[in-house]
């Protein structure tokens, strides 16, 4: 080896031996074969290297001509030393070594190619080589995320991220049927020309009995019935068609078909989301100079039983896991960079450190969603660039594995429902969930699909979903739905099924009561078919009112303040509906019929304090009044005051004393000076006083009471208002009062008192109790109309002498012998039944 010398010459003056005159320094550079690094560390399977270079300047490069570098690699991975050669000034590459251990690169020298002689020894000539296992050493941890973490990490959530367990609550409802028969006036036949004579009928029955005996004698029992101690006698039975109007028409009755109520729904909860974190360390020995950067980890999710991993997020198939979507753009990240947190201590920010030096560690996080319960293993592939080797950067890879345990919440469900329901009656049905699992249930919601419910409906169709939030293990939450029954009866059988064994259910049946606490009757009113001619919404509201009345009539005791209603009153109100329906069927105008029905249910003909209380104080009564006003508007299209004027002459002939008030806009109420609510659209504290709210004006009705004051307000400040009061007496005359008001202020109140002899409309502009002015009415006396014939119709559906099975034509119940005559006013049986009052024109007569 050539060496480096240093020569220093000093020149001293004669006069001063201590101080040289000058100093000259000469550097003599020798030639060397430099080997770097002096120690090598390399992962197994990666080709290591050292750099062998000639030093000493350009002049020494001539030594490289015709020469090469030679060395021998020894260690546990080589039975014999492995000879390595390379060009001068180039990396001397090792073969990849797969056996971990300590190796030695020895005999490093510059060799003359032609003779094999050593031109120069390496410095150092021996380099220790350490082969270690892996440069990327990783560990994986997983944990479920809380809902707060799910939100904080920006995971995008929609309906596809929920697990749904279906349930279905089914009830069989039983109850008695109470028939209400509608009396029909029909002629009595004195001749039996259209009826089967009694003697002929008896003869036919006798013949049938003989036939029955013959059939019984020749009929053989099945073998399983021919056993000892079983005595069965076969006997034929005669069936006879009888008049269904007779109360005991059939000895053998078909049992009623019970009603069925089915309420399907589902329990939805958010799938579990997991944080999958990988921590990767640069496992190169300290001081090795090996660092890694551009480290990326790719998470490979496991397949399901079909061994195929879906590539479509929306269709995961049977895959147990899938990646979470991040942010509003729904980004899915299968590959994540592994970095060190920067000064801010967080990854995913601009100051992250992408390079890992020996002993340093980085991390990355994946977010996955659990779709199937169980333990699911995930593999991770790592790729990085490693530098620090003489040959330059190389690509290195690594592997890691982790697992997630997906556990779905488990619920115990209690479905609470009234034991008795009535058509039209609202009630609360609730689902109480107890999380019996060990996993929190996030974003739990209970859904009842309005289109799938049978026998009931949601009171608010927008309330199909009740959000319960997070239910921790051991905690409960309750979803309550406001329902309205479309069936009547008491629960005799119930069944609760679920689509998943993770939910177990049971029923809690409570006592069914109406809004005032009256125990509901399970019995059904079988009303005459005529009622089906009424508007559907009006009939539905009527059913609810009648249901409450029947419940009071059949209850053992009623809550304090609830007035009794007799069964006869219930029957009377059903007949009022049937009479109205029959009039509609015969062609009488609907608006005229509904006005009379209003007074009938108010007790105009037969009163009932208990029924009046239902109409005044309950939501059922309010719904009836609103449905009636709506039906009137749909029937005639008039505003409330115009309708009052139009109906005045008809109601004057009812022979009843009462008062009707109207406003074509705004609101109307009745005060009685007792400090109570009075009569308002929602309720009434005064007997026989009701307000009928509507979208096209209101009606207010009361008996004539001198302390009654009608009050109108117009908070919407319309351009004009028409007010009316109709005072009806029993003598066929009604006194009609009207006021026209231009631009009524929003703060004003207009008052009319029945006890005011001037009949003036008082104006309180500020509603402060001070009368600012008054306005006289436009008065008109309305006389009742004379009786008139409205409809004459041949009614083929009254049973009167028609054979039960006609030979031809539809199943009419008579031969056209019944004629229905509808008058404009109530008629007595004596007046209507007098034959002299009718004339049947001959064919061709005008």
C-alpha cells in the first residue's frame, strides 16, 4: 500500500534561533484501495454490497487498468467461501442471503487480471457482514370505534351501513257483534200469490226428511270412527231460508271471523366500524445506516364463503368486511402510507416524517366495516424503498396480519300494545330494546313501514322511524309510535317473530282505554249498509265517536267526570247515520243530508248529555266536527256563511230551537260569561254548544241562551268578512242576521250577544274589552219551505215476497213492488202510509 508522507522545512535567522523565518509544508498523497462501509448489515434475501474505490487522485487510476476487485464471502449460509469480483470503483455485490447470521467479507484486494497477482490490499481487507431477518417489522392492532370516533374520522354513513332485523307483531282480535237494524216500512201482503204456500212448504220438508233418512242409512263411517265406545249416528239436516230481519232467524250460526292486526317493523343499527392500525419499525441494526422511506401498506380483506372478494362496495356479497368510505366524496383507501408523526403528534398532517431510520417506527390506520359476525383475519402487504447500501436504494417488502372480531349487538325486545282496540281510536304502541350483548349499538332506530301495517295505521305517517341513538350494553331505550286502529276487538292471540336470533321478543299487553280513560269495549257495531253511502272520512270519524259511546255504555264504571251514555243512544246515532245514508242512496243532495245529520247528532231529535260530552270534550268529537265541516264543503263548495244562508229555510223546518253562527273566514267561538273556555274549535265547556272548524269558514251551534256571546277574530286580516247568525225557533221561522265587514283588523274582535235586544255587532278594535263601535245587522226572516217530494224510486232491495233464488236477473229482493218516496220534511207513518195520498199514473199519461 502506498502511504501518505508529510515533510516540514523550517528556515531560521542567525539572530533568532527560536523564531523561523518561514515554514514550508509538502503533502505527499499515496495510493489506497478504500473499502466502505467498514461493516455491512443487510436484510435476508436482499443483495448487500460494499464500495471499493482507488484513492490518490487521477494518477492512481492507472492502477485500475487491467485489474479487478476480488473478495471472499464466508459464513453459515455458504459451505465454501463464495468468491466475489467486481470492477474497481464499483459496488461489490453480495448474493442475496436467506440465512440469518454473521458473515465476513475477507481478502478484499485489487488483482492484476493477467497474472492474478495482488496489486493492492483493501483497506480494510476484511468487512464483517451481518444478515438480519427483516427490515420492516410490523404489528397490527384492531379495535371497534365508538360513534363519536366514527363521526370524528369522517366516515360516510348511509342506509347501506345499517344492519336490519325484521320483526312482526300479529294479533287476533275477538269481540261480539252488536247488530243495529234499520227499520223499513214495507207493505203487508194479504195474498200469498208471490210466496210459497205453507202447505206446499210442509210437503217439501217432509219429502226432504225422507231423503235424509235414506242418505243416513246408506252412508258408511270412516274406519277410524268405527271403534268401541264411540256411538255416532248420522242424521240429515234440513236447511231453510228465512227472513234475516227476524231476530232468531237461524238456529245454527256461523261463528264470526276474528279480525287480524299485523304490525311489521324492523330494528336497525349501525354496523361496527373498526380501526386497523399497523405499527412498522425499521429493524436494521443501529449504526447500519439503513433507512426506509416511501413505505406503503396495503390491507387485503378476507373473502366470504364463496372465496371471492367483492369489488363493488354496494354489493358486498358474503364478504365479512369492507372498507369504510371517508368524507363526502366517499373515498375508499386500500393503501395507506406509513409515517412517523411530526411535531404536532398526529399522522395525516403536513409535518409527517416519511423516513424511518434504524430503530424508528411509523404507523398507518385503516378503517373497515364489519358485515358478518365472527373473527376475521386480514393480511397486509408492505413495500418500501431502503437506502444505505453501497449499491444504492433497493425495494423491500414486508408482511403483517391482524384480525377483527365482529360482534353484533343483541337485543331483548318488548312490544307493548293495548289489549283492546277500537276502530278509529288512537293508541300508543312501543318497542323497548334492551342491549343484552357486549357491544354498543350505535344509531339504533326502530321503523314501522306505513305501507305494510294491516289493521292499523300510523297517526303521523311521517313518524315511521324513531331514532334511539346509542344503546350501551345493559341499557334500554324505547320507541313509541302513535297508532290509530282500523279494527275492533280484544287480543285473543298474539305472535311476535323476528328475522334474526340476535333479537328475542315478548309482548306486554296493557288495558285499552280511550282518551278519557274509559275501558274500551271489544264489541263491534254491525251497522246497516246504508251508512257506507256517507263520505269515508266522516264515517271513520263517526265510528270512533260511537266506539267511545259504546265503551261507556258497556263499562262497569267510568272515570270521574265522564257522563254515562245509554245503549239506546248508541243505537239512535247509528240509525241517524243509516237514515242519512239511505237518503243519499235515494238521490237527496249530500249537503242537505249532512246539515240534518249535524243536528241529529247534536241531539236535535233525541238528546243525550253523555253523547254531547263526547262531541264537545274529546278529540274524537273534534275529528267528527272537522270531518263533517269538510264533507259539507266538498259537497257544496260554499263558504260557511253562504252555506248558512243556503240552508236557512231547510233548518227552519226542523221544528227545533237552536242558534247557528258562521264566519266565512277567521275563527268563531262562543262565550257564556262563566270564565270557562266556552265553545272553541278544539273543545267546549258548555253543554250543547259546538264549533265546527274548517278551511273555508266555521259554524258555531248552541241552544238559545241569553248569556251566549259569539266572538269572531281575523288574525289573517282578510280583505272582507261575511258574518251570519241564524236564530231558529220551533214554529218554522228563523231569524237571519248578517254583517259585511271590510278589511277587518288582525287585532280586532267582533261580538254578538243573544241577550242584546239591539242585535248589533259590537266592534272591539284592540280586543281590550272596550267597544269602539257597533254595526246593525241585515235582518231577514226565513220561513220553512213547504213539504215537497224529492225522490221517488223503485227499491228492489227491500225483502217483500221475492223467492230466495230467482230464475233470472240479479238477486233482487222483490218483484218491483216497493217504491221509496223521499219527502223534504219529516213525515209521520199515518201521513206517509195513507194510500189516498198517492196516485199512480197509467202508462202514457202525462
